[in-house]
C-alpha cells in the first residue's frame, strides 16, 4: 500500500501493475475431477475475465487435500508461466483430455490419472479444493472448495480460508449410469463472492471455452440441468410432446383439457381400448368390434365384448353347438379305483351327475369342456364300463373305458446268494388290459440316499388271464411281462419302498426326485431283517406314526420267502404277510389277513 515509484499512483492504480496477477481478474472457471472408472480425463480451467493481459509469473495452481489442509502431491504445485490474454483460457489437463479449445493455453498434468482428488463420493462427500495463488504477494487469487468447506488451508507457510460466502453445493460425479459432469461458474466466470451462487454443474464440458448450462433432456430419467426436477417434472420440458398430457380413453375425464373426453377425442383415442372385454373407440364412441351379438358360438372368442364366451353367452343358448353335449375323451382309458379321471367334452357346464358303470362319482366341473373325478370310487364295477354325464340338456352318449383295481400283490427283493429272481407283481382284477401310463417307482429308504428314486419303470405290459402283471428280472419264471433293465440286484433289500403311480415315468428322476404321495395308487415299505425303519417313506407313503396302515414289512434274511398281499386295501402295510415261498404269476399262498 505504498507509492514505490513516487508517481502518485499506488499498487493496482499504477500503470506499472496493469499486468500483475494480483491486479487482474483470474478465476478458476471449470473443473472435471471425477470420471466413470479411472480418472484419466481430469482438467482445471482458468479464465482471464479481465480487460487486459495477465503476467503469470509467480502464480501457482494448487490442489488442497481437505483431510489435512495441505497441498498435494508433494512437490506438485504447478507454476504457471507466460502471459494470459484478456478473455483467454488456460487448461491444466490430463494428456488424454480431448476437445480443448485450440485458443487455450494448455498445461499437462504430470501424471496420467488421479491428478485432482474426488472429494469423497456422492454418498460420502469430503472436502478438497483448487487454488490460484500469487506467491509474490502471498495472496489467494481465486479458490473453490468442493464437496465441503476448507477454511484453514496451509499455503506457502500461511493459512487461508478457501470459501467465499456460502460453500459451493455443486459436485462432480463419475457414476457409471450418468453422463460426464463438470462443475462450472455460471454464468461463465461469475464471481459474486458467494460460492453457492456462483458454482453449478453441467453435462456440457467446455475446456478452454465459455461455460454452458446443460438443458433437461426430458426422457433420460436424469436431472440434466441440476435443478432437482427430472424430465417432464422440469418446466423446461413443458412443450415436449412426450411430456404432454395424454387422453386416457376409458376414465370419463378430459385428461388433456381439450374439451373432448375419452372416445370423443378421436385424435388420441380412435382404435384405443375404452373398456373391458375388447371394447374399442370407433367413430367417436366406445363399441365392440364384433358387434352386439355373440356371432360365433364355437370360436373361443368374446365376439360381443360382454365377458361371456361362446356357449356361456346367452346369445348362444339355443345354438346347436351349445345344445349338443358329448364326452370326447378321458386322460386314462384304463382307470383304476382311487385314480384321477379327467373328462373332456362339449357343453358340460351345469352337469349334475357323472356315472361309471352306473355308479355315481364325486366330480368337479372345471369348464364347459372339462370335468374332473379326483378319486374313482372303489364301488365302481371292474372291466369295460360306460361313462355317462348328465347335463342340463340331457345325458351324454355312453363313453367306453375300462376300470381296474390296481394293487401291489407280491414282492420278492431277496434271494439266496445273488438276487437274480426279483419281482413285483400287480393285481388288477381285469385280464388283458395294458397298464401304460402307470409307473413302478423304487424308493431309497435311507436319509443318506435322500429318500430318492432308485429305479423307475413304465408298466407298459398286458395283464395275464388272472389280471396279474409281473415285473421282474430275466431269471424270474414265468417270464415277466415287463423286464427290469438289469439281470441282478434290481430291487434293493431294504429298508426301502415300492410305489405304483398314476403318472408317466418322466415325472420321476433317479437320484433327484424325493419320495412323494402325489398320484400314488398303492405302496409297500419293507426290509430284510435290517436295523431301523424307513421313517420318511412310512410317513409319506403309508401314514403317520400310530396309523394302523403304517407297517414296515420284514421279509427276513433266508432268501426263500416273499411279501404277499393277504387282503384288500391300498397304501396299507397291514394287508401283507410273509409267504414261505414266492408265487410269481400265481395265486398267493398266505392265509387271508385277520
């Protein structure tokens, strides 16, 4: 504050000081300190906002670490050189930064990346700063403390407050899903003495050129202009077509305020859905494209848009398609007592009775074309029988099927020495029927084996004259109708289980599928003088502890006996006894059960 050359003019008022940095208007104008991934495109832009050139001798560009208020990196203060013309920009940047204005002075950072600290993260900000420092006059020419205030930075041996007015709120971001950012003075070069007012964020990076505020893109789910309003919520987007209100064609409201509601707004709603069941706007009204009547009573379509399809529509009650009733098929042409029968046909809604062989069944009408009997009654006569459904317009024509009484009849899993004559015998009560569609499943009875499938076999064979079907190894006599794929050790000795299922073999995967009673028709759990019981198999296949049918049969270890049925009853271990000699393909030799 003295007139050193005695010309009557002091400091910056003296023409000798016109180009001095301390007398000019150098500002830090733009910074990009954070990129997606590695920070290899960082830059700091300085602008001479004054009317004359500035001599940069003695001016340093400093970076301050907010964690210790010291400059970084050690020995990395950037000494600026030369002269910066009025309105000219200087850009300190990584070597890989592109798009720097050709009129700018460029200073290249020493390192390829991480030259400007990030100030923390968006979730956990931590202050860092950039400073323009006049070492000759020991004065801060400009500074920006970002992501928090630094009020006591140690620069050239003295402390300095790097915040002007209110701390800046602008933050750079290198998040992967966001466009690149920089923090800028906005308008370009603005310095009101309040950092919060002067600094903003942009996605338009302009190293070496005037700053630009990014505008709201209106469709990218990002706050492009950083005013906290995104896309159509931003007034900048009010004229965007994508942000205009759209007429909803079935709510009774004039959504876009054009005095036209729903289908009357033909510009927006013509051809659009205006109600349930296929109603569409046409010629200014909500109408059904198919007309007012169910025009086709067999096309599985709601032609008149009233929610009723084909024969369920009152328009079709007298149509021949809807008055002709029939049964066209069943899921099992050979159905066992206790099995599930799915009946398909036409006009089955309202059916009041289903009989097989004259015996009424318990059933559910699933749809106009399907009825399900979950358990065919045990009292249903065996052999060829007629299925009849009674509908509101009369009974269907008889539909023929075969009824059987499928049971596990005899099992021999163990012989003397090598097991070469193992078999499972089934009784059906009906000779000459094929059991394709039913599956024999052998279950592992130990927890170590996960109680999973050991072997599975389609029962694709014909019952003999006694209604028996023999499944066995090649050494069994008489020859089995269905052979195991191995000649020995086909059936484990126990404790294990055997089940017959109304299901295809593809439903079971060896070593993977665990024991189940879904679609189970009959089962037996057995051992051959083994310790312990197959608890899980008993629980799932036969019943809970204490149930009389929950019996694990012990064939013993002599190798000359078999497990034989002694009485009727599915999934009931008490209906078996130990026969002293096996009887494959013949009548069992055990007395009747008590």
